[in-house]
């Protein structure tokens, strides 16, 4: 495990994932890459780290890449117009991102288009995606479009703009598999949404999945030892692992909050109680008596086996509960293995207290 500096804070581990992404980006684009995993495992941090530290920190290398990282977080995207506005901005002078010459300092968020073109796209006189492909053809660099929090587009899906979403995914296929013009990386914790659009747009042969999970036990212990040395303290590592697993922000928070180390168990129990009231609140407000029973059954299996595996024979009600609780970020559903767990270890500790 390595700890490096990133934006004035520590950046833990992820060597394998960083190497994977660098490799991916330097190979010719052939598939869409979907990065998924429970919330707060560090998907956003990882892609930002790779872009900032590995791809663009050195100006010489920087010249090799054209990168757009767009994070939909906090945006309301429910229509064609808001979709366009989240991607594009009117260029004041030239469309700087598309010029072949090297420019220092680039805008990583939005794609700049000349006013006239943008207007035509907005009024649908020009096809947005065709236009983009023509532009991208002119950039003689390794290109990457990364889109974070893709589930924000869910509103588009339900607002009758389903076709726009399909068109967008089809565009991603054109960029990667068909023309090899640009890499496309899509990130989200919402695997229910990923699975739905993935199946809908029939992306099976054109996608690759990479899971970013909480840290494993060995790495977590290494990190705990490192922190304890730094703070000159000694804590029960097994106990921390039992309650927090390898969830980085939870462990970091614990080190910030705990003043006296005799209070570790009390602190961890307090954390479980907070999650427990969140779960009970969701159960009360949204689940029927029968659904509560089914949920408890699932929770029990997760406690006993470590996971619940979805089978064809499972009842519709079971599958619906899993969908719903995954959307509420209580469960995490892995679409590749079809296994369901708590979103992090604290949720599973809270499941134990449902009885
Ligand atoms: N490798 C890491 N090293 C240090 N901190 C991390 C790391 N990964 C995530 N974090 C911290 O955990 C928090 C959640 O990470 P984030 O990237 O937002 O997760 P995600 O995008 O998977 O939901 C952030 O505050 C970030 O600082
Ligand atoms: Mg994120």
C-alpha cells in the first residue's frame, strides 16, 4: 500500500486501479468502461487523481491528451436543453478545445462550441452527436470523456426523453467500438440504473466493467497501522474492521473524531445507531408489513453469509425490495455477480440490530 499526496490530503492505495486506468487510456478505445461500486469507495477520487496526477500534471504528457471530465452531481437534467447545457458552453473566441495546436490550461468540465453551432444544436437543426464526432476527428490526441454520476440522467429516462439517453449511449459506442475516436468512462454507484440502461441499449458486447470496492482487510490493516504510528496511538484493528470494514471516509472520520481511544467501542456503536435509524426510517415510510418481513429475511442472509445472491427463482417482491433499497443506498447490488451486500460494513452491523 502506498500513501501519496493529493490536493493537500492523503491519497490511499489504489495502485492496481491506477495502473488499470492508465493502461486502459493508452490502449485504443474499443469499449465503454463502466466504473461502479458502493457509494464513497472513491470512484470520483480515483478518476480525478488519475486525470490530475497521472495524465496532466506533466505538461509534456499533458500535450498528449484531450480530456473532458463531466460530473453531473447536483445538476437537474430532465430535458434535452438541460442535457446540452451540462455538456456545452458557448466559446467566447475560438472553440479552443478543438484546435489542433497545444494549449496550456484547459477547461475540464464543459465542451466549448461556437455560438452559431450551439444554437443549431439547441434548436435541433444540427445533430449534437454527429457534430461532436466531426469535432473530435480533428483532435489529434488521446481523447477521454469521463462522465460521473450518470444516474442523474434518470429523470431524462422517465420524462419521455428515453430516446435521448439511448442516442447518447449509442454515441458512446460509436466513439469507442466503432470509430475508436475517444475513450468513454462512465461512473456511478447506482448499479440498478446502470443495469437498466445497459440492458435497454443492448451494450453487452461494447462494455467493460471495473468495480471500485472498499479496501480489503490487508490494506485496511496497513492503513490503520500507518495512522496509529502517525498519531502515536494503539487501537483494536479487528474491532474497527468489524464495524467499518475498508470504507476509507468512515475510517478517516473515526481518526478525526476519537479523542480518547478507550471510547472506540462506544464511538462505533454510535455510528451503527445512526445508520440503524436511517434504515428504520426508510422501512417505516416506504415498506409494507410484508416488505419489511422480506427485507429482514434478506438482511439476515447477508449477516449470516456475507451476501445475498439473486436467483431467477426469487420472487418479484424480493427483487423489487432489493432494487428499492439499493436505490436508497442501503444495499449495494453488484450487477456482475448479482450479489447484494450492505452499502458498507456499518449497514450490515445495523442489520444485526433489526432483530
Ligand atoms: N484513495 C483514497 N484516499 C484517500 N481518501 C479517499 C480515497 N478514496 C476516497 N477517499 C475519500 O472518501 C470520500 C468519498 O470518496 P468519493 O471519491 O467521493 O467516492 P465515490 O465517488 O465512490 O462515491 C472522499 O471524501 C475522499 O476524500
Ligand atoms: Mg462519486
